C-alpha cells in the first residue's frame, strides 16, 4: 500500500498544479478511477537478496558512526 501512495504522490501530486481544492479532488478522483479501471501491480526490479545485501552494506557503513 505504501508503494501505491508513493506512486500516486510522485506521478500526480508533485507534478500537478491545482488552483483549488475542487481541482485537486477532481485530479485525485480521476487518478483513482483510471487506476481501478487499469490496475497495474508493482513489479520489483531487485531480488530480496539484493535488497537485503544493500541494507546490510548500509548498516556496516553507518555502524559506529554515532547514529
């Protein structure tokens, strides 16, 4: 669900210009209607092991940095 909201925010809210609450609401409702008519599953581009390796490398890098 979080991934969907990130997609929505990136493609609609950050790129949109809304001059009123009503315009924003119309844009959101249009996005939802389109998404529901043509749902698209999120496709991961990395394997779970690749993601976990990257997280482990990050943890090693910040280990002992006082964070």
